[in-house]
């Protein structure tokens, strides 16, 4: 049975059997709030404070990816584990790129679920080493950047990997192909790089990544 000092966990799961079962198991170590609707879950996650969230991929009114997107747009940086019956590589990529921090495919063992949650909490209670980018502080290991204006901003894995590539060689201009090969999958197109540069600028600052006409991109000085 969880205690008052246990971390709060938001569980968004609409399955009438699995939801209460999961909540009961998780209650051993967490104070669980169970919500069975996607839109209600997004509202709860944005309104209340949680240490970790577990979100099902398929939900009524708003699916799991849309819930995660809504939370990240609301600047909610709580670590999120996504549950799904969809186990393809592309499904996992979509979930992680959409802002989730980990992905667990059903059916799963409860021991693995607890291990994943512990790992997420370890990462998010210790940010790791940081790199200064102007007045910003970037923590590559935890995929977090601190804004001098808005505080902690969570990046996706690919956003963080791209920013780390540029930050490790701040004076160098990288071509799209160099970034593509270093950060993305072989099947991705060069235009994917432009898309993620846009994502980074939108989340951080337009000056975070500079365009060098005819050559590619380099780290900016926001």
C-alpha cells in the first residue's frame, strides 16, 4: 500500500479490467490516479503534479499520442511511459518522437513495468552533465534543456541527439546528410533534418540552430 510520501503516478488506461488491475499493482509503490478517458487524462496531467505517468496508446476521445502531445505543449515535463498493443518499430518511434520517454508493449510483466518506471525516475531526478548554449543549459543524458525564461523543457530523443551533435562542435557547420547519418535512420530523407530543426527552434529559440545557406546547420547563440 502506498503512503503519503510515495510519488504520484497518473495512469490513463480505458480497459475496464486492466486499468483497475494496474492501479492496484502500482499502488504498492505509488499514489495512483486512474483516468479512463484521453481528454480527461490530458486535463488532469496538465492541472495536477505527478512524478511519472503511464499512458495507453489507444484511448477514447483523445488517443495516447495526442495526450502526450497536449501535455508537452502545456510544458508538462513529467516522464511518460506509453503502453500499447502495437509493437512495430514505427509505432515505437512515433511514441518516442511524440514526447514519450519509454515504450512498453502489451502483454508485459509487472516486474518490467516497475523497472522501467524506476529507470525513468532515476533519469529525471538527476539531469547529468550540462552544456551551456548561450544562457541555456542543455542536459543531453536526460534530454532536457533549461530556458532562461520558461525553465525546464523536455526534448525528444532525436531532438536531443541533433542538438548534442551541434553542441559538441559549436563552430562547425554540418550538412543535412551528415546530420541525417549521425542522428536519424537510414530510411529517413534529408527533409527530416529540416523538420527537426523546426521542432527544436519551436521548443527553444529561433536562434538555437542557425542555417548556413548552401551548407547546412550549426549551433546558434540564442
